C-alpha cells in the first residue's frame, strides 16, 4: 500500500493566535497602564497631558485623535441612548484638539459607567481589532514577520497611529525599509526588526510625552536579543522602571 501522505507542516502561530494575542494585550497594558490586567482598563480614562485630550480604554482611545469618537459612534449604533451618546456632538467638536469642552465634568464618570456594559467592552475590542490589531498583524505577515515583529508593529500603531505624518506607523516602517529588508524581501528578520525598533525610538523621541523609550529598549529589544521571535513564555521585561513577567 502506498504510504500515507505526509502531514503538512503546521504554520507557526501568529499574533492573532488567542494565546499570543493575550500576551500582546498584557504587553501593551504594562506600558499604557503599568498593569498586566488589561481587562481592568475598559473603564480607564485620564488626560495624560500629551495634547490628545482624554485617553481612555484598553488601548488609549483619545478624544483628540478621532478614535474615541469612532468608538462611541459604534457603541451608540449598537446601544442607542447609551450614557455616552449625548457626548457625541462634543466629541465631534473637540476632535483634533486637547479640549474637554462639552465633556467636563461628567464624561469620565459616564465613561466608567459605560464600561460596565458588555456592549461597550465589545465595541472597544472590535475597534481595537479593526483600527490597530488586524492591520498590524496583516502588515507583519505581508513582511514575513513572526509574532514579535507583528507585535512590534501593533505596539507602534497603538502609540503613533497610521496616518501620513512623519512619526506614524507607516512612516516608521518606511524609515526601517531604508536601511534593512524584511524577510519577505529576502532580508534577515532580526536585522530588519532592529532597524524597525531604531526607527520607532526615533519617532518616540520626537514627542516629549513619548520620550521614555523603555517599552522598546527594555521590552521588545530584550525579546529580540534573546532570539524570542515567537514571544514564547516565560517573558520578563521592564517598562518605565517597572518589572513584569508572564509564565
């Protein structure tokens, strides 16, 4: 009898593998909220003084950058008359500014109230995936990157967005491509990721609020130096002087 066909090799897990995605959420939360408990951040809201107005939720939706407005519009389409829906006119007015006009004094309290609603938490998850996570994973795969590289893209797009300005994710990637080729273009993955992280650090240093680059230097760069391109646990890193560990 003919030998059974050999099983196809199993594709390596990407960042969208549920276990790897959970690690990604914890890594970002360690930097954004000094905690691994990312699910506690749905209710988080604060003006951190970076010129983006209120920063809130699981990946830092901002009243000044449009993604908070998109989130509240999505939530309202699913849950009309919710506690945040009355703020939509104000959110449209403050988009692009640091202003709280029409939001204070009750918006932070009402945001926390909304976070008790599963529909709002789901809307945060869905907007995170649509705007940040899925595009980062998709571009990482296109560039031939494994889990760490896909995460480096995700963390960059969370902080910098994907607009056309010089410090956006696409500009950071373009800067890296000027000095190294990704695996999909025949390049060495570690060399390319070092170039990408160099470009990311440069982008962070252009803005005072992001000038502490430890989320790259003592986290992503550590994993890269260790050759842990698939973000296998255990993981140990530091952000802003705080130590964290998974596994």
